[in-house]
């Protein structure tokens, strides 16, 4: 019996009206993952909107405001099987106003499907999405030159845009690019290669999704503590540390350290939903029992002794700024890392990404949807790692303490050890 490939987390990104929702609908339709009720619903909605055929974008554009405006606002997720591989596919908003939603959708993705309109070419939003994918550690991008039918399946136009996409990614040391000419509306090169692009002999979108090797998950054990549980067990006061293992494996007998305090102990018991186990791995939610009654609080991180994350108050980070008011230094904000919320100061802004030139330029402010590099100081030491080494330990969100709005996303570039 063949071994089933691990589930792949993919996200569709790109500018408004580049065809992301239509592509996802077409993938679901052609792989047989739509039931009769869904098809009938889309047929009726398409007819009401005056469409000649099925408007497959309506499968994922579920909010009323989205249907009225013809754009995606929320992040819609669908899953389907691709020849033995389970794929979770998110449809991220394309409009610049909803960049924060796109960041949320791309975080944790194994691959991005980036759509480019064959007639309009690359836009600033295309470049922004490509840069965000690189910043978030998405190592592979399926670059779909969509609506190729509107340029008469022109091979030269496809080659021109494919070269631009590869050059843009290389300029920021970004993801690996796999360019594909397609028409989401006509179903060209999505699940099967089309005679309309006889000059193209590369993979279809489904081929790449099926064959792509996932990035190997972080091996070292990490568990942020979500809750400290105390209860009576046979007259003894039992204390457990509950949380979700974000990476690696832990076993009974392992020596661990609680961060940022640095107190060490040994694992004596591992509970998974009341079931005692000798070991547990990511992404299980577990309760760990320690040999010693060490001081551990919500938001602390449990890690192996000898291979723990750094504990530091100052980092250099990439910031995706999401607020209408510009970010200038110094700025007092709060950073949320897992279950911990701490005051921080953005000490200095170094550079921002110029989307037209796809290069970093000096700056003293970040405007809404800018991507920049800054130095950040936290009021309390944090257990952190570079985002490229561990996504969970290297990411945070910035919160305005006055309004409680999320104003930025942070990816740690370098830990400046105290």
C-alpha cells in the first residue's frame, strides 16, 4: 500500500482580480471535491450575476461584502486530496487594505500560489506578496501567469513575466519560483496540461502541489506554556504544565529548562487527554509533569537543557507595518509572543523594502503595508530564535496599547544576546 504524503499547507496570493478565488474553485471542481449542492448553489449565484458559465470564485468568496464587491476580504480555507496528498489551501485577500489578512494566511504555509495577470503584469502588490512570502519563510512559490488566454496564449509574454518573477525573488533572496502559464477560468494547466499551450512542457499546478517536498519541521523540542494546572491526586498537590508542542519531541526522563527563568528539572510524566504516554511530538497538546516544583508561568517556554532558545531583550527584526498611522522610532508598543504580552520599544528603523526596485533603502518611517528592518527592545527578556530557524519562536505581533489594535507583524532576524 503506498504511503500517503504529509498534508501540504498552501496559500493563494496576488493582486485584486488576478484570479485566486477562481483558481481554487477550479482546483476543487476538477478534482471532484464539490458536492451537487455546492455546484447548484454556484450555478444559481452565477446566473444572478449574469455569468455565462460557472463563476467558481463564488465558492470561496463567502462574505456578503465580498460577493457584492467581487473581491476577497476574509481568508477562506478549503482542503482536498491530490493523488494521495491532502492539501489545505487558503485564499488570501489581494487588496492592499487587507494585507494583514494575507500575512495571517501565509504564516506557516509550505508553498504559495502567486497569481499574476498576463495582461497587467507584476504590480506593487504582487511584489509585496512575494516579499512577505520570503519574509515568512515560504520557500516555494508557484508563479501562475493567469489569464494567458487574454494574450492569445503568447509564449513570449509568459517568458517575459516568468523572468521578472524570478529576478524579483532573487533580488530579495526570496523563494524558489516555479512559473506556470494558465487560465483559471478555462482550466488551462491546472490539473492537466492543455493543447492551448503546446509550447509549455512543465508541470501543472496540481503536479507541483502533489510532488513538492515540505520543509522539514524544526527538530528541537519547544512548548510554550498555556496554563499551569493544579489538582489534588491521592492527597498530593499535583502541578502540570499544559500547552501545545510547537516543534520536536519530548520523552519522560528528559531534562528541560523553563525560560526565561532558566530553572531546570526533569520530565516525570506526559499526559495527552488523560492518557499517560512515554513521549509526545508536535503538534500535540500535552500536560507535562516535572520532578521539581519550579516556578513556571503562562507564556514561559519549556525546552531541552543544552539546546534551548536564546533569552534576550533586544532583537533585530523584519516588521510588516499594518496600521494607517506611520511607525517612527522610538515607538512604545506591546509585543505578543504566544501567550506572553510585554511592553517593547522600537528603538531604531534601519531600512524598508522599495517595492519598485525590490531593494532595501534607508528609512526613518514605515507607512501602512511597508516591510522594514528595525531594532526592538522588550521590557522583559523573551525566549526567541531567528524566524528562519523556528517560526513559532521567531514571530510576534505588535499591539497598540492605547487602542489594542494589531499594528504590525514581527519576524526575528537576529537575537542580540544580553
